[in-house]
C-alpha cells in the first residue's frame, strides 16, 4: 500500500496534525485528513521529526565485518530514527579511491534501511603524507562531498591546507579529527585529576584545541570549509565560537556520549568507557550542552564505533577505543538537551537532521515536514522509559556505555522515502 496516514502527530513538538504520505512524498499536512485507502499509523501525540542524519558513522565494511556491516549498521541507524548516515573512511582497504567509496555507496543502496553517504579519506591510507583522490571520489557515483581521516588527525599543516584548497573547488568540506599526535602519545584518558589518581596516561585538552585553532585559521586563510569532528572540551567550544564570530566557514559536532558521560566513569576501569576523544570533565560536558543549545556546536553526530567483544573484553590499556551510538543517540539528546529545557523538539530536529544534512550537502534529507517534501520521517514516543539492553541491538556489536541505564524516548516508526523501515519500534 503506497499511502500512509500518520494521525495526530506533533510535528517538531507542535500541535497534533495528520501527515499523509503518498509513495515517496508527503502529500498533505493538516487536521482531519481523510484516510481513504491509506494505512493508518495512530501517533497519539508522539513527536514527528524529519529523518535523522548522522555525519559520523563507522560501518566497518569493507574489512571489519566482524564488527559491523553496511547492512547491520543501517539497520541500527533505522532503529535509532536515522534515514541517512555518513560512513567514515577508516575501513580496510581505506576509502581513499573512487572504487572503495562506490562500493560502500552501492552496499548502502542494497541494504535499503537508510541512505549511506560515504566520506572519503583526506590522505592515502590515512597516513597523512599524500592527498587521496579527492576529485575522483567527488566525481564518482558516490558523489563524495565530505573528507576525513577520522581515527587519525591530519596533523601536517601543509597537507591540511592543500586539502582545504582542493575541496573548495566543489564546495566540499574537510572534517578534522583534532588530535595533536605528539601530545597524546600513550594517552589513555582525559588528563586531569582522575587520570592522576588512576595512574593512566593523560590526554590533554590542548591536544584537541591546538589543532582546532590551527585549522580554523587555515580555513579562513584559504576561504574553505572545515568541520570539527567530536568536539569535546570547553576550550574547543571557545575557539569555534571565536571563529564563527569572525564569519569563518567553520562547523562542529558533538557526540551524545560527550553530552552525558564524564571521566569519573573511568574509575571502573571498564573499557566500554574508552573512547577517542576521551570522556572529559563535568565542566566540559556542561559547556558542550550550552554550546549545542546556542548553536556554537552545529549538530549531534554519533561517532558510532562498533567493536567485537574481544576488543573490549580485556584490560583497559589493550582495549579498542569507541562506542556504538546509533540506537541510543536520540534518547541521550532527549535526556541531556530536551528534558533539561536547553532545546525543544524543533531544536533537536535542527541539530540532528537539518544542520547535519546541510553540512554534508545531502539532498533529500533534513527537509521540512511539509507537502511536497520527501517522506523521510521519524516518529518518537518521548514518554517512553526503558533500560538499555544491548542484547536487543540491531548493530552487530554491543559496546554501549549505557547498558543497564534507563533512557527516555523511543523511536516507534522510521520512514525512508515513504517506506517504513521501523514499525512499532522493530525493524520492518
């Protein structure tokens, strides 16, 4: 059945309305719309958002299918309310050629659970020495617009400048993993009181902040676009705020885990809390929330980083860095930002759909919930409360820091161009 009527949904948290989907498009928005032959979804006052867009997802395929595949990762994305994800380049082989990005793009098309937009590597093999085929990746079927060596920093200033100059030709963006490598050698967690007490190698805030400061200056000098991945410190916020006050083309993202969790959790020595950049202090968390609320930080990105059990079930020093996040992201944003009154649901739509789609130049996503627009939609029950159980995840990996924690909200339905990918909280 090609017609679906969502009845009584609060669009962006507003008054209840009906939304009629016909095929791939929103046909009508209003009250008391006649269902006719449409399948009816009774929203009962749930929140209707545009489909969520993630600027920072690790799908691991090709090469680490033991952690995740494009299929399992996009299933997890759909369950989390996402209709599009940007797939990071640190695969095996690295997504540094037109061939590899097209492979990931085609796998996304085949999966059907959400759109997959590959991110191309900035440098060959993520080695930071020679620019990758940026133009060829952009001109490929995948149409790459975002480039990142995420997992590693483009620490050579000359290489970073050249990348910014190159992508300017086609309105691309370089997404920087801000980590000065010499300042983080042997680092295991945030440098501060807790690291000193635990005797773990400290990861100073200045290692992030110094790269961000350099790169916003480079972007201004070149007149190009730079995006800061997983910003995590109060100092980083101030640098981005300053750069934006100058009118420079700088955007930034924050992860859900950096909005909620602090380095105090590392006292448990549980490697599930080991992540790059590391969990920071309570003061950093509060600064990040305020910056997301006032628009200094543009968007929320999951940095969904799946790992197999053996890479996390080991001693802290040997454990891999990263957390899964697609299936819990919206709940964490509801808890930290919406339920605290820092933003409303329209603000959540802005930070998790409109802005990330705009930064990634992703057509058809991050669009208003109105007639004539693509029917990429997410229906959320904000009153729901549930304990996180990774055994039920759609992701292939289980390395969530929220296991056993109660989080609010649940995605009940996700629609990708009018086709339900999630119904009543379960994969369609």
